[in-house]
C-alpha cells in the first residue's frame, strides 16, 4: 500500500515538473486550477477545501463523517491517497478530482449532549459519546458557576443515536452598589435584581446627596469573567463598592445695605468649598461703609448655622449675605417696647439719626403699664431722664443697634375670704397681687368636716381689685345609737337613729 501511495505522489510531482518545464516562468503563479471533491456516499459526510488554487499554492482538505459513518479515505480514481481526515499538498498545474469515501458503521451509536441556558443559548461545546449498540453509558453533568442544572447525570443504554439537551437555568442575584466616602464609611446603597449573564449599568450621579461619584457609571456583565463579581457568584447578593467624594459648592457673597439693597458699584464675589470643608470668609472693606461683621466661619454641613438650611434644601449654589451700614447717610433704628420678661407690649417705632450724632427718644406712657424706672436706670444710667421720661443715645454703625424701653404691668389685688355659713372665719384670708388682664387659679383649702362652695377659684382680673368669698357648709352625718346590757350583747332598749346631724352640732 505504501509503495502505491509513493507511486501516485511521484506521478503528481512529475506532472507538476513537466508542466513547469513546458510553460517556463512566463506567467508563473498567475493561473489557477480547481480541486473538486465528491462525497461517497453523499450522506456519509461533508468536506471542506475544494475550490480554485493558484499553481504552487498550498491546500488543506478536511473530511467530517456524519453520524454512524466513518471516514475511509481520500481517493483519486481507485487509488487511495490517504486515510487521514485532513489532507494537504501543493497545487500543480492541473485540475484535481478527488473522492472522499465514507463507510456506514452499523455497530456504533452516538449520544450527543447539547448544553444550553434557559434562553436556549449554547453555553458549552456539544459532548459526543460513541458506544456500541446496546452498550450502557453514564455521564456526569458538570455544575457551572452562575447556573442551576436540571440534570446531575445522564445514564442509560444506547440503542439508537440519541440527542439530549441539558438546560442550565441562570441564577438570580441582587446586585448592591455600596456607596462609601473616601474613609470607607457607608453613605447608602443602590441595588437592583439581575440574572447570571445579564448586563448591569448604574448611573450614580445624584444618588448620594452632597457627594459625587468618582466613577459616574458602573457597568458590566454578571459572569465568571467579571473580576469584581467572580468570587461572589455562589452568593445570592453581589456587592460592588463605589467611592464618593464631597460635592463642591459655589458660595456667592451678597453685599447689601440695611434696607436689603445691593450696594451699587460693588461686584458680588464668590468662592468654592467642598461639603464637610471648613470655611472662614472675611467681607471686603468698602469706602464709606461699615461692615456688620469682621468675618464668618463654619463647616459646610447640614448643621451649619449660615449654610445648613440651604444645603438641606438641596441648593446647588449657596449664599452668604454681608450687611453694611452707610457712614454717609442717616440711619434708622427700631425702638422696642417690652415688659419685665422681655415680651413685646407695643408695636415697634423707629428713630433716625446720622452715625455719630446724639438723639433723644420719648419714653411714652402705655395703657395698663408703668415705665420701669428701676430697669431703665439700671440699663441706661444717666442717659435716662426719669423726670421727663426721655432717653438720650448716640447713633452707631453696629447693625444690631436698637433702643429697648422697659415697662412693668399695672396690678390689682385678689382677695379670697373663707367663711362658714354664719359668716365666721374658717380659714386664713388669701391675697395675691396680679398684673392687669392676668388670669388666676386658686384651690380652696381643705377644712375637716366642711365642704367649700368653690373648690377652685379662677378667672381673669381686669383693672380693679377683686374680692371673692368661699362659703364652707358643715357636712351632715347619720348617727345610730345602740343600747345593750353591760357586759352582754343583749339589747336593752330599741335602737335610736339620727339621720342628719351637722358636723360640730349636738344631739340627745
């Protein structure tokens, strides 16, 4: 057989050399020749590699037998060139006609196993097992990460060619994006449900208040090739950490006068600060104006006195207002009227004066109130003229400067008398000094054997003294007298009953 193969090979080679010698190099490599292959029988299998080839180029032919067929060999006419499934060579200057012969195998049967997911997508190469007809088989099914499989093994007797599909169901996962700050402290999380093989995408912009993500979008595929998730796929919850950094805010400075008007000719400056960053801002000096504060400071958090409320309201730009007092125009300040506890008793008035000048305020009388001379003298000293009820002052630039006048309420006397029905005193008199229009609530004292007609005395005083009498009535009791012989329980005389005996009275 080997000698026969060698002879055919020599014939092909000699033909190629003869063709080369005849044609010379003129047009060498330009002409193409055809390789034609016939399958015998036609249903025995398939081949690849036939077609046009240039002289001198390499060719590779492949044969694939169908189920229950085996490859016999490559034939040129009746001569077998090779029994290998793959046959290669160099194209000569002639067409080649080959036959790929297959033989039917009556004794073997094949088990073909397809591996697909629950969507019908192929997830692994088919497994083909060849057995003799009637032979048993037992195949273990591999577990795959991210799937649950419907069969753990396949077994049986292979009498016919058989095809089986093993279905892998994709596992369900909850994917949690843990949002953390630069110190790895938790800020919250974002989550969604997926299945193995699904693509995920999380847009993290705006997900955490006052922070922005270092990576705006986290995306990928939930599978074994994902380095972030590969080690977690046996768990039902998958986690990915995302780092957030404090958001940067633009802080605008508003420069206004006492009336809330923007100071003309002045640019309104601004600065940038990050959330959680401390700040200290010094308002600029403006000729002809006095700034209300020398500086403001704090930390950009929700609890910050100046900016916390604006942050809570989710404002992207923040504002700090600086109030200035003009040195070149009169200033108007409020005059406040309060009682001894600082409660407002009259609507504010105002007084206007140029800064540095002296002014005067009339301390007016207010109905139901006295001027609190002692308090006014304590606060203002000689500036308060009690004989004329006038208060002098010097206008200053302090934005919080105001004038407060102190008063005390006019009072009345509440008197409560506690008497018996006959008008005699049963308890000490109660007296109380009460401000005009004030309420009172007094519990009547308890007296043994008596009931007051007013257990609680309450009401509101007007502008006159109040006198109230509480009358006590003696309580009445039932008295029963039993008569017995001395030293016995024998009744000596009928029982006597007094049905209504007043407390403190006598009975016979």
